[in-house]
């Protein structure tokens, strides 16, 4: 596989599309079904490749970007609890250099040269749980879910011995977060009991813990040997301490189990030393871990560092390496994605790698199969990949699982080279490969059923319309249904009316649909007529417009008419284009993709038909403290001396402002440090208010 810095923009887009499909499937399998198709190490490394590509090519970020996803939607059957503070995932490190870079980035963000200390603790391989205490009493317990909303497992959590029901001396409001797990010896005993009772054994301790906690029959949960480690917190009515270590000690004094291997480290060298000590003890700990988590110890610095969309800047998980295995390549299938990319997938004789059964692997593109990179240079010593080959599966590194090597000694002499198709296997349209692009794309567009289905799957996905009862399986069903077809998003909102007008083939007369499920489905669809502008923009599936971009655009334009008008009028060089590209996080590639979508007659027709069915709401902003800059558009220019540009931007957004990358008539405030140049001149010309850094700090502090 090519290094990220060697990818072309076209290759980056193709690979990101491939990664999005894999990570989305893994999220559902792990978080919702408790039946992972890959290990945590594999999943995290796969996301790392995705993040690295997006970091180098931000304009290539896809609408279904995995970097905006946390977990998966809560399972049906449980009540739902909205987390007061999101339960975020962690950024990952895989090499010593990544840990060094973690500290460097923190210092760079803060402009910090003083002593930094970090905590290092084992990363438990279990199920995340949030416990809420009010006046010392346990009032609720929720799984991570999708990070925003989790399953209500309060009754189940009360059966776990490690979880106190009452606390003495705790803050009036305290949310304790940690991991539910099963020890190795308890897992073995549990499986022996299940087998004696002629019940199916459990695959591994992590699955056993997740499945045991998420039982609708609480008596089953009570019979399982679940344990709980506390490692962080959510909402607090008063601080537990000034540092991470002090706060963990406070949780321990309240009666929670805190991992005894948690230590304080003075620098990356000490962090890595603790990582190696924990790794050496891994087999004898008695419970599963998959890495070590490092956190900035000073909570005031954690607050300054803040959060990205799905991860805190002040923490990172250093994961343990994964494994290799050899197996037979049975077939190579071609899948067609939402953007028309033809992606080759290896179908393998199932093989267990690190406790996970792998039967599929990515083959990336036709060059990778042929044994060369995009520049024609040999990879794998020039060995191509053929059906029937004995191949090595690599479950660590950039993308997982992937084929890393081919054993030519096992190749059948008559095995023919794989010929990559030049026609779309779904619709027969030509599949073109543009110069410099490593990916072939179907030219069928809306006539290609694979693209149509994938676009609809994206439309109903978690970050988009998220319609309960209308998931990927149901989209496939209705897309191909001759009586009640759903070919475009607008068709979803006419489904109930069309069903009412179709007496011969009503849904209630079909297998798998009853009156209750149909009523529930139609109600879920009806509820989604009212949708946030950010979700709608993301749901449209426009290339390069991801979930974060949807929020950015919605915050800037505020209403659908303003967004629609701004994009429709935009063309390079005019005022609407300048406004669009001035939005911080929106580049020329994303802007052009938006403009192209709105000017394509077929796509515009589908968008207009959909919008006519909806009540589009302004983006829901998280509550922010009262400030003088809420709703203002702020631009920073010149050199800031008291805080870095990154921290200033994060602070402005936390206070409810919009941050733009360039000055326009829409700009409300310019913060100008030494060296301010053209932006300051433009602001002066437009009569925009300008302040210096000292004035900005006073404004941000509410003075």
C-alpha cells in the first residue's frame, strides 16, 4: 500500500470511500450486535489510515466519514438516555513516534513550554458505561451507544457488585464513566456453565460482557460475573480534583474500582516505559486489555485543549500490535459504491487472526492487485494477486484486513491474472479511470442501481436521517420492490400514502411486516419530516461533504433558503463563491462539489422533491455560556502571542462564534495580531470591527 504522502487526491477519495464502508459495518457489528467482525486493534488502525488521509486531503473527506462517528446507534428493546456530555472515542497511537507526536501537538496547540505530566493506564477491552449519581444515589446507567444517546441499562448495572448504589461525600451530580468487563477465569467458568446447560458458549470476554449487560431480562445480567473499572467522568456539580490522578483517587475513595496500574508520567519516555511494562504483564493480568491510554494530567490544560468532533485533544490510546495469518484467496468480487467507485474485495477461506475470524479483505484497486503502485513501481516485489493464491492477511498497519503477501510456491501454474472489469458489474455502464486516478468509476450515475442503493443507505444512516425501521436491509428491499419502490429520498416520505393507495400489495399483507411494525415505521418516517439543516446537508450525500461539513455549513447559512441560494449562485469569482469558500473548513474542492450537485438537473430535481416534503430546522447548537460573540463571524489574522491560532479558534467556537478563514462582507470581527496584512486592509475597507489580541482575550473572558 502506498504511503499517505504519496497518494494523489483521486486515490485518496477512492480509498476514503472504501474505508467508510468497512468502518460503518464494523461499528454496527461491534456496538449494536455485540458480534465484532474485526478486533479493536484492526478497527482502530483502519480508522487511523482514514484520519491520516483526511488530514492530508481535507477536501477529500467523504460525507460518511468515519472520523465523525462514535460507536453505533443504540439497539432496539432498550429505553434511550441522552448523555449530558458526549461519550467520545479516543485517537490512537501505534508507534513510539506517535506518542512523541502526541506531546508535540499538545505543546504546539497550547504554545506551552513548561512541564507536562500525563497519566498512563491500561485500556480495558469491555463495554463503556456511564453512571449518573444525584445526591449520592445511582439514578441511571447508559451504554455509549452512538456517543450522544445510549441504551438505558440502569436495572442491569445495579446488579454489578463493583458499582455502588449510594455514595457518601460525592458531588451532588456525578457521572462516573468506565468499562464493564469479565475476568478470564470468570469467563471460563461461565462458558463451562453454559455448555453444561447445553447452551451456546460465548466467543470471548468482551462479547460476553457486552451481551450480559445488555440483557432485557435483568436476571440474566445478575447471573453473570461482570466487573467495572472507573476511569473518567462526565457532568460534575463540583470538581473531583485539580488533576486526573487526584480525580481518580477521589473516585477510588468513593468506592469505585480504579485500575491499579495507572501511574503518573513526566514525559513520553516514561509513558512508553509504562506501556512496555503493561504489555509485558498483559497475559497475566486476568482480563483483556488492548493498549494503554495516556491523558494530560492537569485538568485545566485538558479544558484548554478541548475536543475535536469525536475525540479529546488531551488523550490518546496507544494500541498493542496485531497479527498475521495465511489463507486461500477464493474469489475477487467488485463492489460499486455510492460515488461509483469499483472496489475489489478479496473473498478468503475463513481464518482466525488474533481471535477474530476474517473472510474478506480489501484489495484497494487494480494496481494493487497487479503488484504495482500508482507510479508503476513494484510492490510485493512485483507479485500480482490471483484467485486461488495462498495469501498473507495483515491485521495491523494502515488498512485492515488486507493482503500483504503472496506465496508463489503455492500458486497453480495455470492460474490466470485477474482482469479488472472495464464495465460496471451492476449496470453495464463503462467504468472509466481518469489519468492519475487509481480508481475506476461507473459512469452510470443515477441509472446504476448500486449507486442508487448506496446513496439511499447513506441517506438513512445514523448521522443523516436515521429513520428507525428503515436501515440498509429495508432500503435494499424497497429499492427493488415493484409495488412500493423507494428510488429517491423523496419516495420515503410518500411511502405511507402509496401503501394506502395500493390495496392489493399493502405492506401489512407481506411477510415480515405486521400492523404494529408498519405503524411504527410510518411514524418514524413522519417524525423525520422535521430535520436539522446540518443533518439534511450531510444526508444529501454530496461528495466531500461529511458530517462535520454539514454542521459547518448549517451554522454559517442558518436556514435552508440561505444555504440553497448561496450554493446555487456560487461560481468561482463571484460574491457567493467567496462567501462559500471563506467558511473555515470549506475549500475549493468541497465548494465545487456542492455547486456541481446543485446544478446537475437530475440531482437538483431529487433535492427539490425531497425538500418539499420537509420542515427544515436550523442547526441545533450545543448550549454555550453567555458571551458577546455568540453568532458572530470571526476571522483571526497575524501572529497571536498569548495563545495559538488553533486554541483561539477552538475558544471562539466554544463561545458560539463562527470562525471564517477570510474576510468578507459577512465578517463581524477581525482579531489582528502583529503582522496582519491583506485581511486587515480588507476589513478596514469594509468597515469591519478590528481588535487586537488583548482585546480579544478580554472579550473571550466576558469582560
